[in-house]
């Protein structure tokens, strides 16, 4: 590949003497091109981020309506979704971390679901805090939700 300038290709000599007007012009031209492309990409990323946020909010609204249909809070719905669709043992602390929700919100919703029989809370051996959650009535969220009466 051909060097841009004999001085640029030899880094030891690059700062030895002042840049010529043509070299300064070349550097400014490249800088402006980079800035223009950066602004273009930033605008595109902003547009895509806005579209993604709109889809996320629409999806969240759909799940909220679905949860309300069964008389569940959003937190209770996500607990059922997480534990009934996975074979892994989920703890209250792990769900709080995964959903970026306060532990108290997860613990309160889990206690309410356990009281209604939809989940079972189990103390893990050797663990002082954070109980494991299991689907109480079945292994499928569809069957869990089928036991919930729809709310008018």
C-alpha cells in the first residue's frame, strides 16, 4: 500500500518539521469526513434505538394487559413466566437480578403466589437467604395460568 506521505510513513520523522499546507488540508479533509460519517452513524443508531424502545414498550404493554387479565401484577406474571418455562431452579434473588427489580417486590409477589398455591417456595440447603421457586400446580405457564380465573 502506498504511504500517504513520506513523512507520515516514517513516524520518527513525522514531527521533525511543520506540516505543509497540503498535509494540513488533507488531515482536515479526513477529519471532516470522519466527523460527518460519525454524525450519520449516530443519527442512525439513535433512530434504531428509538424503534427498539418503542417495540419494547409495546411488548411490555401486551404483557401487562395479559397479566391484568388474570388478576396478576406484572411482577407476579414474570415470576410465573420465569419459573414455569424453565427446568432450572430459580431463586428469588436470581429473579430480582435478572429482571432488575427490587428484591422486596419479587419476595412480596412470590409470597402472594405461594399463598395462592401457584408457586412453591423452598429453602435451599446451605443458603441463608433467597428461596427457590417452583411452579406449584404444573410445569407449564399455560397450565399455571389456566388455573387463574380471568378478571373482568
